[in-house]
C-alpha cells in the first residue's frame, strides 16, 4: 500500500513541474507582448492645453537618464540572483547548517528519477519565484499604463498642440481627441505611459524580495549590523530610483508611489504565500520527548500530591485538640 502511494506521488510531481513551466512560459510571453509589440492599444486620455502639470520640459529619451533603463534592469535582475546564490552556497558550506538543510529538504518528495541536491533545489526555488514575480510586476505595470493612459509631466512639450487652433482657443477647454498633437507619434505614445512607474515598481520589488530573503533565510550570529545595513541600503537605492524619476520630470509623484505599492505588494505576496515565509534551514523544530507509561506497573507512575481542603485541615486540628483535653 505504501509503495502504491509512493509511485502515485512520483507520477504527480512531473505534472506539477510541467504546470509550473507552462505558467512561467505564459508569463514571459505576455510580458513580451506588452513590452515589444503593439498588441494592446493605449487608452487615449484627454487633457487641457494649458495644464501646468503637463508642461514640464522634455527630459529626453530614457537612455539619457541618470539611471539608464539597461543598467537598472540588469541590476534589478542580477543583484538578487547573486545574493541568493552566495547566501545559499555559504549556508550549505557551514556544517551546522548543512545537516539541518539536508534533514529539512528530505521531507520534499522528488522521486528517485528527479532527485536534486538540496543546494540546487533551493537556489532554483528562490530564483524561479523571483523571476516569476519580476515578469508579473512588469505585466501589472504595463497593464496599468495601457488601461489608464496617464500622461507624463512633459506631455504637452512633446505633443505640441496647435494653441492657435479651435481646439486650444479657450483656456478651460478639455481636449478629448487624439489627433491634436503635432509632435513625433512615437514620443507622444511614450508620453502616455506614466502610471504606474515601471522603474519604481521593478526596483522596489527586487529590493523587498532581497530584504525578505536576507532577514528570514540567512541566519548568522557573527554580525548584527551587516544584515540591517545591507537591507536598508537596498531599500534606499530603490527609493532613490523613484525620486530620480520625479526629479527628471519623467513621472508624477503619484506614479512613483503607485509603483512602490505595486512592487512591494507582489514581493510580499510571493514571500509570504508562495515561498512559505522564506523558511530557512533553521526552521526545523525539535519535538519534546514524551514518556510512555503504557505497560508499566502503577508504582512507576509519577506521584501526584493531593491538595488538602482548608476546612478539612481545620476540623482535623479541632478534633486533635478535643481529644487532648479528654485525656
């Protein structure tokens, strides 16, 4: 009977792996369509020709930013991967941690055909969940930008509407048509994708994920300041990335705040619900030893003292005193 259950579990595991691969491939494919194709049309949002919030100077393409997108995306993707790899390798090298790691990971049934070393299994688990969350965050950001069509602070600088025409003749006239812009169509379309901020979302997602991994998984007593400094430095870098978007007039403050909330929410959800609160090698619990008294004589049982009633004690004392007087 036990062998049948074991074989059934061995046959179910490849199905779960296949489903996870299909979900990951679908997530990457959807992110590709959002990023590199025009499959999803952007909502054309109206505006006022004299809106001061949309008249900031054009800061140039994203490549001229203080934090270029290529460098940002490389750091966002590579830094957590490197931290996870170094952290897992360091914990596996330590003898005290390796024994607990092996004992914990043996509880995961993988089958003889697909057995992996606990070190490799944990690295694949943490990095795989991180990659899935990174693509999922990118999908949420692109979906929000496409659905809302929120305008950037420099929209009017690149739209270049005809202020002498009938559309912009009155100061409080709302323009709902999409063909009033005379600027470059590609730049105008880029200026309609502001909410939420992509750079803020991806940077804070990576920072929160790394922070949760460091604080909850890596257990060390050698240094009490290294982990807080590393975590706070990572979060501060993500925060400065969002501030840079506002200072260069590429996003509104609300766009950056929404990006921070989105990225941190995805990281917290994956850390708490998917990776089971990042349980590390020190999460193995030692069960207290329970004594079994079955089959033993009554004399070996522990003695239990009976609590005396105060009334009984008082009556016994009175009885002894009366007997003394009689004698």
